[in-house]
């Protein structure tokens, strides 16, 4: 079944006429060139950056061994490329960062010159506190300018940043600090979102109490609330920055192309989150190239990506990509619904945003409130819209196009991952006819393919589906799992030898368009956030009443996927509403509110195969409310358990807790 052509939305002629890539033919030329001569293609793309020393070899990559190196022999500094070179070229007065606070009356404009000064001073503070090249710095901050500034300050001196999203719990923060062996933590007294305070310093204190590697905690006063400080360990960022010994100059450390730039933790199907390691040269080439092409970056654009810098989207498309391209990038501290559901469009009008990039979950939440809050705002400045993080439902795509974009703005549905560093599949807005719900075509330099469960490539001209793999390396692919190269190989290169396995399933239609169907592993996508079922299960059983847990996703109107937990309690424990709440709280405490189950079912047992593996397929059906069509249950160790679980879930019989 191929998608009917009436669903093809061509780029508007006026957009295409001004676009960097203005026709499908031009895209096809670029693509053909990129796959016939990848070295030549990527070498040309790398020229967009400033290199203090040119590379000697473009690529040395082998997916059978997971060895990947780009631009070896080259030297550059990511901060210099994002800040200093623009000032040197005479653009110091251009706005680099437009900051919009949670409170609509609170904003800040930071020029490239001012950014250079603030980053250099921040870097000098880091040096004063003993941070040197190769050291890990953990950043646990709200969406305030200091978040971008501290990231760039690390890059300036060659320290490796590990940003932890401000919604993660003390335990998650602790695990990430310990895994990275971070020396210094940067945090704030409190964060502010939707008018509510988030006690970051208190959470950080709890985490750091179990992190002997941390010698210093730098604290930004965001709200000025009194927070306890630890003598000899904590210092106020603003006092440090104002110190007379801290100068405005700080040289940029020349980094090897393959020197680490950052670690970012992400969830997988097993074990604890892994530290995805990105290096300097390839990552920055990828972030910059894709930001320019996919967002058709033009001088004068006001570009707004609504993600948090705590996720990869914020790294690549709030900080590194846009700043490398000398864009004006907007950073938003708040939420889409505060003070009201028109906030996004108020910000668009206030700052005359031209390119807007958000997640389907936010659009679904806003769409519920109807068209009026959107139509009451002008939005005339918008010229391009983007989507990321999860498949966008076609009806949400159409609403975004018709209502938000007044049927005038192309939509770029961008598929990528923390591991890929940059967008891999997306339309070029002036070239690619869009299909609602499809990420469309691979970017130049990207070779996706489908393989079946046995690892055979699924080929042909018609509609195909399978596991989404990538055939060859691109510059911004991750280089390793921090501290665990074996896990890097095992996770991405073992199942389908010689290919990078994304963990996603996909469909390719007869036009060659890609449709991402979602994860094929035990990873959930909740409001665009990746959450491993194993992590949530481990969190649940930290509660002393819980013996065992199994977690699955179910379709959720706003979040995309909701979390449903099946929990076996220990003998003699009463399963009441209080315990249900306690289970949710345990997950909040262990991981963070984003991973809290939407539903908890207490069950007498779990459907398991004879080898002890939980049959999640059955639980997924139950979580969707299906109780009569559970498929083949004959391979279960104890098929009778299904009836008991169904009874427990539907509340038809009381169930005795098992031991
Ligand atoms: O399942 C895919 C989904 O998000 C996963 C990557 O999550 P993360 O590493 O947290 O990065 C999110 C932001 C890039 C993918 O494996 N995903 C991401 N973008 C899309 C998507 N699914 C469908 N369509 C997309 N545009």
C-alpha cells in the first residue's frame, strides 16, 4: 500500500525560491554525490568549520569492529567555532542567544561579543577550580543562559561536559556523576518552570553526598532562595565570575578532532543508562551541516528549538548547530502552557521567530485546546516548522501545518537519536515534498536500510518494512559508550554485523519515503523522552513491598506512549491506592517524574516463558485494554497465570498476593 499522492505536500514555491536547496533534483544530486564520494563530500562539509590544523584523513570507520574516526590529524575548538570566529568576522553585535524566562516579563539578549566574554570568564572560573582538558564536568541546570555558557566554557578549555536534565532525580544524577567520574558540578539554587520552583540544589546535595569524585559545586542563584552550602565544596557562580582575578580572556584549547566533546546519558533496553560519547570534529560538522540544511538557515533568522539542553536536541539544535552557523538561537525556560496555552505563539510574536522546532507531544497537548489560542496570535514571522522525538501523528501534522503555519510553512519531521548526534532522515524544506507522518528521505551522506530479524537486507521497490539500520558511518555518530566500549559494540553493531542498528522499526514506501514505526526493543518513548523498561522495573522493586515488576508502554493521547506497570507484591502486603502511589513515588525518586507509571496493576504473577523471560506481548495487549485476544499463550511456563492476571487487571476477582 503506497501513500496516495494527495497526501504529498510540496514545498511552497515562495519558500523553494529562496531556499538553500530549492528542488528535489538538487537534493538528489547532493545525495548521489555524497554516497558515491563520501570522503570528498564530507571533506567539503568540514570546511565550514575553522580548523587550526587540517585533518590528514577524512574517515577511518569500520562497523564490524566499531572503530570510528573522522578528520584525524585535524585540530579545532568547538567553542571557537561557535563564538569567537563570529566575533572575529565582525558579527560581535549580532544576538547569539535570546533568552525567554518562565515569567513572560523576563528575558535577556546576549550578543556574540557578550557571549564570548561570559564564556571566557566562566572558563577561567572552571580553570581556577582545577578543571583541565579531559576532566568531566557535570551540568545540572535549568534552561538559563548559564547552561549554554557552561557547556561552551567546557568546550573552550577541553573539559568534557555531561549535562543532566533538570527533571532527573538525585539518584539519576548521582549515577551519572559517578559513571563519568565528574570532578565538578554546576547547578542552581532552584529552577523555575510553569511558575513552580524545582529544588535543584537540594537534589544536587543529595546526589553529591555519594560522589567522592566531586571536589567543587558551583551554584548559580536563579531565584535567590536560601539554600544550604557546604564549606570548602560549594561556591556561588556569580561571586566567582565577579572576582577581580577572573579575566575576560581565555584561550581556546586546540582539540584533536577525535577528542571527546561531551557525554550524554541515554536509556537502552537493558541496564543503567549509557554515556553516549561524542567527539569534537565529526560532531560539530554534523550538527552544523544539518542545522543549515534542514532548517534552511538564513541570515536574520530567529531560530527557536523548544527542547531542553539536557537532551541531545538541545545540544545539537539549541547550542552547537545554530551557534556554529551564527544563528540567533532562542532558549526558553518555561513550558508551553504557562501562563496560558498561547505561550509558544506569544513568544513567536514577541521575538519574531522565523524557524520553530518542537515535539509532537507539545503539539498534541496544545491541539486539545482548539485553534483559538493559536489564531489569536499573529505568527506572521514563522516560515518553517519542525518536529522531533517521536512519530508525529498525521492529524497532528496537518493541524501544525494548517493552524500553526497557516498552510504557508513547510514542516521538517526530523528523525535521529542521541547516538546519531545529528538529524539523519528529514525533508529539506525547499526541496522535498512532505507526507504527513513520514520523516521522508535520508540526508546527504546517510545510507539507511531495512533488515529482517535474521539480518537479511529487505530490498525491493514496493512497500517494505523491517529493522532500521545504517550502512555506513557519518561524522556525528557516537564513538563509544563512556567507560564501556564493549557495550558500544554489543548494543549497536552485534545484532546485524557490519551495520549500525538504531533500535527502531521502519517502513519504506514505494516512493522511497521512510516512516519510523517506533522502537523494536524494550525502550519506551514517553513525551519524546527515552525510558528503558528495565530501569523503571528496577526502580519499582526498590520499594520494599514489591517483589517483581514488568513495565510496558501503551498508546497515550498526549504523551504518545504511557507507562503501565504490572507489579507482584510480597506475601501479606495489602494492595491499595496508597501502595499504588508509593510505587509511582519510588520511580520518581529513583529516576524522575518523567518515568512515573501512569498505571499500576497489582498482579499475582507474570506471564513468563519456560526460560523465564517475561512475555511482554501479552502485557502490552492488557495495557491497551485488550483481554480477549492475547495471542498464542501455549509457550508460557504456566498458561493459567494469564487468566489470573486478566482477572487482577479487570478487577473481576480479588487476587491473593504471592510470595
Ligand atoms: O524512536 C526514535 C524516536 O526517538 C528515538 C531517539 O530518542 P533520543 O535519543 O532521546 O533522541 C530524541 C531526539 C532526537 C529514536 O530511536 N524518534 C526521534 N525522532 C523521531 C523519532 N521517531 C519518529 N519520528 C521522529 N522524527
